[in-house]
């Protein structure tokens, strides 16, 4: 299946969410409730089912994934800061929104179906593992960009939600399972219990892709494009869709790593701005019109840039 068809598959799922919201099948409250269920139950189940298929040697071998995720963040933040020195905007809300959009992209739910189609559950595990770098940035630097007076402890409390707890628990599970000198006695009942746990989390977790895209589509239907003519929108969109990905891919080509890991990092790097930025902007009274317009432009532009960049890089 070509990259273009895979992107179209993702867009079809998002279009279903968009139409459902427009027709009143899904409301704003319903979208928020689905998002909470996704983040609290379904996505943590996917994390557990995918990560626990790995072993300690694989985790140690792929330590570079979260490290390179921080590299993606660092390139975006540096480009944003350099560009702002040239633009010199006076509004602190615009500065925070501009930096967030150039720094944080849609690092998980949008690349998730593409990674699953290309590399299966092994790829999903590595994608989730790489997300540690982004999560640390989002709930520290990201919160600070939108809310300069935010308390660091508040950011940490939000960061340690169900997804990150599931990730840490899964890594601990692997270490105890594979490295502990203490072995449980062989028991048919225990084997069946573990089979049930793995089967249950795998079944629930498989709903992550479809549900996350439907939620994204529903949220996109509520975006306002009133600020789409703002030149800052097009500048940060160019940074996010072209300049930052190309710079990162050129650097990535110089680093020795497994091809699967390289491919997943490439997919992450070419993604548009994060939908979560709208949630941050609403919560901290940021420049919401600018954020919404940037989301619209980057997601529409990604239809063209993602296939082209992946065809070049992979």
C-alpha cells in the first residue's frame, strides 16, 4: 500500500468524525468524553499490549527513540525562536502559541495508524517508547509556553496520567518478567490469567486508531479559519511541515540505527501541528484563533507534504 493511500485511509477516519460532529451524532461533550475514555482506558491498554511484546534487550537497544524525539522537539523550538527574532511580535500570547506550534507536532495519534500499517505491533511499541520524549516536553516546556505562571508541580501531576503510568508499568512488567531471578511456579491457571490479560488489553487497545482519528475529525470540524490569512500562520506552518522535518531527516540519515526505528522517527517528524495545542490554548486563554488556523493549514498541507517527504526519506 502506498503512503498516499495510507494517508487517505487516515483522512477517511477523520472525515467520519468530522461528519458525525456536523450531523449532531457526536456533540462537543461527547467528543470530550470519548477523548477521556481514550486517554484513560483504551490507549493505556494499547501501550501495555504493545510494549510487553518487547524484551529488555529491545528496550535497551532502542534507547535512542525518546532521545531522538527530543531532537525533533529541539529543532522545532530552535527554528521557532530564530524566526521570532526576525518577526518580533509584541503579543506574548502569540509568541507562546507560535513556539508551541513549531515545537510540538502530532507525535502520536496521527502517526499511529501509519506506523501500525507499515510496521505492525513492533512499530507501535517503538512509537509509544519514543513518545516519552514528547510527553516530558509537552508537560513542562509546553505548559510554560501557554502559561508562564504555571506551577511545575501541576505540570508533573498532569503528565503522570494513565498513558505515562501504563508505559512505566509496562516497562516494569518486562523487567520483572524477564530479568527477575524469582520465577513463578508453572501453573495452568496462571498461564490462562496472563493470556486473558494480554488478549483483553490487545482487544481494547486496537480501538485506539479508529477512535483517535474520529475524535480528531470531530475536533477539526469545530475549528475556526478566521485567522487563516495571518502571515504568521503560514510561516509557522512552513516550519512545521517542511523546514523542521527536512533538517531532522538530514541529521537522522547520519546516525546509525535500526531501519524500523529510523522509519518511525521519520514518520513522527513529518507530522503536522498537534491537535492538543487547541486544548492547551483553551485552558490557558492563549491565542486560540491563531492555533486553530495553524491546525487547519498544517493538516490540509500534510496531505501533500507527508507522502512527498516519506517517499524521499524512506
